[in-house]
């Protein structure tokens, strides 16, 4: 057995009793939908060290996304030998890492984006956190970082939220953005399975994406740069998917577009927009209407907001509507816009919930998208209201909103 | 102008006077071959703080790749406001970073791999370092990190080498592995152009890849997972290209293969192997021979060793040989092996120089590769010897080997 093989064998062996179980996670990893947990992440072991120098809180109108953080952070270390260690909440602090640590060299890193909301009774709520935990485990398994029990992590996040609840800003559109992050921390330049990792969660108070109403955005349809590919990792929330998208976004911005609308293949399939999913509403000749988004074929991020929109629209849109996940091209969008059949379009994601699209730049021209309801289309407006009502606990729906206890 | 656009505009403006100049770096970024430097990295400003607690050096037989490092490290900070700061060599130390730093979340990270060799006169030499500097700048530009003057960085690396030259191990096959690294250090969860970065270089004494002679490896041809694609970033040395390759490698290892041989497309084009380029030697029916490797079409890492092999083989192989860069498929490899026309195959990279291939797993069977010269083919053996002679200064060739002064 050569050195390389031996190293893999040792890591596979170690991993099977603790975090990653290679035989589970590697079978059909591209379209895997279930995760079995072999981790021993245990929320009951939580240790808390409270800050002795609480931060001054910013007024709501000075909040900038992801720039300021709460008093504390949650951390759990993992090693291949010992599995998940003692969860710790302690004062927010820098990470101190050897410069050879694999997270700096080989992008062993993944994250989640989720929010906590203060409801009218002062409770702190999260929105479908189980979806984030499942997705985070899928991301971890895909880059050979340890998986974990998502219920246990959510118990820990809830404790963190209760401790720092005074940082959750009040008011519609205000929330505490949560950033669960998992990084490989092995200090070695060898390219292999990390034998050390750190899972941490930080939290940033944030304001509404749009300070008053919607601000519809223009997107540039981009085919020369490609965000994701079949057999790649575009459906996982890995750091690796983000840095390469900045340069195409800068190019689009120079031409006045806020984000890219990522196309795929010679056919020009519409995939997603910037770091958000994309929905298009069409009217058919017979009067029926369709709300559609690209299917989860391995190149599309499995957005929690995307999933929520699909489910709510199937239930709540009037009967002339069908809600589909299907492949469609920029040519169809252009053609149907020309025929007056493009009714509206929007992006979806945790940050903005929904973000109306007003135009799509394509081959030097703009495809105009109707904005019939003032600053968005009607579906966009309804969907945004439906989801916000659930997120802030004004409406109970299928247990999607969970009070932190 | 909305907030997103404004942010881009500000960053573009800042960047144009200091590091990244967006209008330069973004034009045809996918196949860009020249970099103009607008940075003010200045080696003459170097400050050195020497260690007061020198490390104990390991004997040659205990060196493990990338596990132990020299006494010092080189660092240069960059900010959008001030450009490149004062270069510093100081004792090797941990990096202390805010947990929201973009390198942990969005893979703003890239690196180079190069080596320093001790020649028979005790001089410290690097091999074609200008190639690494050019490639590092291309990688930086592709993910909106600042570019820099490569000559200045090499002057700094040479100072670093002279300071830590006692760590360069002696003996053929022994060297000091250098890891120039560039990371985005903006502490913010906003996805955008980093306005802070850190360029650092660490150095690890390493032994020969194979302790005695070659150890030919078996590769598994992999089509279900895809390393790189047109419009992606597979030709850049970004962290983002590495973590996603570990799981497919673990799968291959379970079946007894050391690395993946990455295929692309329905045609099954051979691209590269693990983190190395791949060369195949074929014999034609008319007695002529061909050494070939995949072309630099945007999906192939522009290996310095690859380039050196092409140049040396064009000059030095007997006249029946042609040396080509062309697309070829796993089907051609299989067919020509069956006909007895596959003469040899090897991988190339900084770590091993050349690494002979003995078999390629494909659809459950092995394509056997001849190993006529004991533990490799004849070209593999010659190429390894040619390059090592230049690297260790035993032979002068085109200024490829540079003495650190």
C-alpha cells in the first residue's frame, strides 16, 4: 500500500467512527438527499462563558449586513480521533490558526445563512432551521468535512440566540442574521481529508434588504462565465462557489446590472441569479399562468426560500396558476416577453426573501420585466408578505417558524 | 444607484489606483495571458524581525510534506485604501482573523507551489519562479484579489530563503517547498470585492516524493465528478479547485487507485490527474511516436513542470517523436493500449516532477500502461533526470534555475 493510499485508509477508518462515514456519504454524492448522522455532537455538554464587556448596540438605521456581531459566538471543535468536542459559547473573538491550515489553501469551508426574528410577544423565532441543518450536512459530506446531528446544533443555536436575544432588532424586516460556518483546521499542506475542523456560529443584526418597499433590480444574463456544472458542487453552500462569481459580477456592475443571471450551456438555460434562486411568471395563450424556477439538477442551490415559495404558491395562488420546476432558456424568456407573456420575475433568498427583477440584459439589449404592483409584480408582493408573516410569527404554518427555547 | 451597485462602484474605484484594476483584469479574463501591474509592492521596504527561538531541524528521513516549517514567514498586507504595505519577515506565527473574514466563507484564497534547492556549491536556487509569479497574479485577478509586481515578490522570497537557508535540506530529491498564499481578509459577510488582503509565504523542508526510485501509480478515470469546466476557474490555482476533489479521490482510493484521472464531457476527454498534469506517449503504425498532453483550454492548470516538459521534450527527444498539446479521450487511450500503441504515461507537478502511471481504471477494468524502464517508461525517466539536473544547478538551461541573492 503506498503512502497516499495508506493515508486515505487511515482517514476513512478514523472518520467512520466519528464524523464523516465515507461509505455513506460517497454513494451517489451528487444527488444525495438523506444524511445519516454518526456524529456525537451533544448540546447538553454546552459550556458558556459570558462576556464581561458587552458591546454597545447600534440603532436600527445604522445596521449594515454582516459588519457588526453580537457579544458571543458558538464553537465546536472536531477531530478525527475524538469526534465532536465540547460546545462552547464565549465572547466573540478572533480565530487563531496556523498559516498552513487547510481552510486557507484548499477551501475546506462551507456555511449556512439563516435569520432569527423577534415576534410581537418578544419571542425569538427561526424559520425552517431544519432545512439549513440538512443542507449544511450535505455541504459538509461533499467536501469530506464531518457531519453532525442537526437537531443538536439547533439546540445550541437556540441557546446562543437566547443569550444574545437583546441583539435581535425589532421591527418588520429587521432580524438577526445567523452564520453557521464549518472549516477544516488541519495544519498541513498535504491535500487530503481534514482530520480537524471547527464549526462556529456568529450572528449579525441586520435591517431590511430594502429600506422602504422593494427596489427592483436589473440582472445581466451571463453565459461566458459559468457558476456551476453537472458533476460539480454548485448545489452545495461551499465557499468555493462564491469567490469565482465576483469578477463576472463586477463586469455586470460596470454595465449597470446589480447581479448576474447565470445561464448554462449552449441552450442558454436560466439557472440562478447572483447568490439567489430565480422565479419567472408566464401567461399562456389560453389564459392559464405559470410560475416556474429551474429544477434541482445539481447545479442549483437548494434554497430554503425557494422551497417555501414553491409550497406556498402551489397552495395559495388562484386556480389559473400552475407552479413548476422545469428547465427554461433565456430565449424563452425573451420570446415570451416580446409576446407580452412574461408577467413578472423575482429572485429569492434569505437576505431579501424576494427581490423583484425589472430588466434582464441580454446580448446588449434589455428584456423588460413588468412591475405591475408598483415596485414588483403581484406574485412577488404576495409571496414576500406570506413568508414574512410566517417568519415573524404572525401566522402559524406547518411548524415552519420555531420559537427558540 | 442602488446599494449593491454603489458598493461595486466604490470598490472598483478604490481598486483601480492600488491593486486590482478592474478594467484591465476583467477583459477576457478566462483566457487572459498578460498581467499589467498597478500595485506598489516594494521589496526595498522589507523589515525583518529574526526569531529568538530557532527551531530544531528534523533529520532528512523525518521530513513530511507540508507538516513542519522554517523559523520565519513573509507577510505583506494590502488594503484598497493604501495598497501594498510594508513587507515583513518575522518568526512563524498563527494568523489571527475575525470569524467573519471572507477567506473563511467565500474562498477568497489562492496559492502557488514552488521549491528551493541547495546546489553543490551551497547556493539556494529556485526553478522558473517567474512562471509562478505570473500564474499567481492570474489567479488573484480572477477572484478580485489584488495583483502585484512578481519581480518584487521574488526579491522578497529570495531574502526569506537566504534568512532560512539552513532549512533547505541537502541531497537529490530534497528541497524546501515554498507556499506563497494570498487570502481576502475583509471582515464582513457581504459578498463583494475584498478591500483587505494578506499575501504570505511559508516554507516547509521536504524529502523526495518517492524515497527510492519511482513508484508508479494507478489512476481511476472519473467522469461522474467534474473538476473543471469551460467558463469556470479550473486553470487557476484557487483553493476553490481543491476541496471538491477530495471525495472523488476517497472513492477512487477505496477501489485501490491513488488519484483520479479527470475526464470531461460525454466524449471522455482526458484533462488532468489528481492535482497534476497528465502526459501520454503513443506509438504510431508508421513507427513515429507522440508525447501528448491536454491543451490549455481553460480547464487545465498551467503547470510549470508541464511547460518545462513540453519545451525540453521538443528539443531533446529523438527525431521520431512529436510533442503535442491536443484533446484526446479515454477511448483513444483504451484503444491504443489494446493495439499495443500506448508506450507510457506519467503525471507531472512540482511535488514529484514526474510520476509514472502503471494503470488506469476505467469502467471496472484496468488499462495497463507499460513500465519498460523498470519503474517507469523511458521518457518519464529521462524527463525526470533532465529537470532535476536543471533544478539542482548541475546544468544551466535558459536561465530556468535562479540563485537566490
